[in-house]
C-alpha cells in the first residue's frame, strides 16, 4: 500500500448490484477504503452477466468493481446474516441498493442498523425513495430517464432518445459517494454517524434543473435538437469541405462577434437583428445554420479549426468511442493503467479525482467469492465451519 490515501483505515461493507452503488463504492476504494462486496453465492452480482466484452467478462462489472473484496453470502439464511452482522460490527460504512423493501426485511435498513451499530454510516440507494407513493416501484436507469423527462429532451425533433450511458445510475452513485464522504466528516467532527438515502429519480431530477427552470419560466420545455444545444446558438455540428464535421460552441456575445469577424469573415452578421442576442439566434436557428453551413462548406477542416482557434471559439471533433480510447489528452496526461481481472489484465483509466501525494488504488477486479475464505478466517471461523457453510450454500 502506498501511504497517504485519504480513506485508508475505512472499511465499507456493501450489499450492492448493478451500477449505482458499485460506482459509489469503487470510488471509495479508489481513495483507499477497504470495500467488501457482498454477493450472492453462485453467480454473484447480476451485472457480472451483462455482457462478455472484456475477456469474457462484463464491461460494466470490470469498470465498477476494481479494488474490492468479494464475499459470497446468502443473506436470507441466519448464518449468512450473522456473517454480515459481524462485518458491520467492524465497519465504518454500509451501502446497499437492494430491491424495494428488501433491506428492511433483512434487518439492514438504516433504523435497524443504527440501533445496533451507532457509529456506522448507512447509505441506501433507492429508485424513487424508501418512502412516498413510489417507494415500492422498481427503478432501472432507462425507466428513471423517462420519468425524469430526460428522454423527452434527448434526440431529434422527430424521435426522442435515451442518453447513451447509465446517467441516472451514475448520478445516484456520485451523490452516494459524496454523501459517504460528508457523513464520515460529520462523524469525525461531531461523533454522530448519520444515515442517508439517495434515489436515482431525485438525483436525475437535480440534473434536470436547467430545463425545469426553463419550462417553469416559459411554459414550454426546450426543444429536441439532436447534437445542437436547445437554448444556445450557434452550438452544434457543421460539415467542412471534405465532409468532416466540426462542433462549434459560441457561448456569449463576445465570442459571437469574434466568430462573425474571424470565422465567417462577415462582421456585419453580428449586428443582423435576427442574431444580435442569444435568444434571437436560437429563434432564427435555421437561417443561422444555413449561413454558417455555407461558409464551412467552403473551408477545409484544418482551416476551419485554425480560424476557430484564432477567434478563441471552442470547438470539437465528434469522436467515436475508439477516438476516446485513443485520445491524445488521456495518453499525454498518462491516464491509463493496467488492472488485473480474473481473465487477465485490462486497461483502466485513473479516477478523475486526483489528490496530490495520493496514488489511487488500481487493484484487481475480484472473482465471485474470491475473498470469502480469508474474510471468514479473519472473523474467527475455522476450516470445518467454513466447509459446512459452503456445503449448505450459505457462502
């Protein structure tokens, strides 16, 4: 272990599956926490079976579960619950994203746990909250994207579309991660270990803040505009003479004037009544796009990007995923590492949270139940008892 990781000495027990909770706990592991992942005996976390793209392993699971220990344990059995109860007596944090009502049935709800383990930080990740009219509803990422209105904003005018990543899960995982850090700080400063809850729906609702305010203020929601920005223009893709596409993002009136002067070579366009203000440019997006498209069609990609750089206007390529894998920024900043998995090494990005002097953990992705015996031995179980637990399917 490299000294100096902020969460060294913190133990997290997580009864987790899929994406949201594993994303939160992996980030805790990145910072040095010991994360014990409790999985079902046999197949384990069902996310292990989502696909077979990484040496026969799930891309989701490899992404979300490095640096963890895997304990297989049947929580429906008294013996299995006893194993977890012993672990919780030694842990600092408990995280779960079980199906609605399951944590309470197992005695792993916040109230029950804190009565038995008052210094334990308890985090529950739910779909729509553990109380309220939808407490019993199952919630998967796309369902939440739909209920939160995100799908209605994404896609083309003709066809709505989901986000291409599990954005509701990721949002909830980020709030769970920051919530654990906040709760640990509160425990350190006040002696009180709070319990807290994060729901996928409320996490994504927070991320919908801008379109919610826009809709509340104008009585209509932002339009679906494909790769363009719904409320800023010009902010979208334009084809150059070779057919390459450059995405242009003009954020303010200063940039708009520089864009007209340097890129369009037509400074008078900046004062056209249709385009003077940002809202005017959005209202006359079609005419604006025609004007810009005609200019870009006469320019090569390199010349186009040179002029945009000269005007200090942000722009980008529309990369495929392979373009991200090969991106010069990731290579130039030495962001790639190797992580071991049960099927061999795979490339992995360093976490985006970079703390001076603290090298993040990039330890292996565990096989199902890989650490079960070691964990039980540390709890005081002898060889015969462990064999009996395996024979009966408890672990």
